[in-house]
């Protein structure tokens, strides 16, 4: 499990390899990741957008930006949590993802919260994430 806290909002990530959706002979490796956003602050917040910086095992970078997550822009009152699962295909057997969510509070202020860097590795292998 990977975790980051920004402005008392915690983002936890649990990545997992999807062997049944992967085909190493075709250089297709697919991971899922479960994200939990826990609003430990005293403010209402809404997730507006996401940004991902994805690096595969050869160093190739892909950036992904878009509104919300999995078609949703969740609203979290103080003490609320939101969880979703998504996925990432790579052409290499390892990679690293990191990013941020853009949030808005009740006062209309927007700010970014960190998504911790996490590694995508075939089972039985493990890279360190700085």
C-alpha cells in the first residue's frame, strides 16, 4: 500500500497485476489499482480532475489528464472516504505511476493533492519508488 497526505486528505493506492488481461508474448501487461481518498480535513471537497505521469520500464512517459475519476467527480464531506478501481496497460513488465487530483472546497478554492508514486511490477519482482 502506498499513501500520501495533502491538506489532511489521504490518498492510498493498492496496485495489483491483472494476469488474465495481460499477454506477455504480445508485450501487454495490465495492472489494476485501487484508490481510497479519505477526507480527514474539516472542509468539504470535490474531486474535479486527475493527472497521471506514467513511466514504463524503458523510461517512456505518458501523461493522462481528465475530469474526475472513472466518470465521477466525488464530493467528500469531512470524514468521508471514496474508493474506486481503475487500470493501466503497459508494453513493459514494470512501470511507475504518480500524479495528483485537483480538488475544490466550499469556498471555491482549488488545490492539488498528491497521488503517491507507486510501482507496477510483475509478481515476484519489486522495484523501489523514490
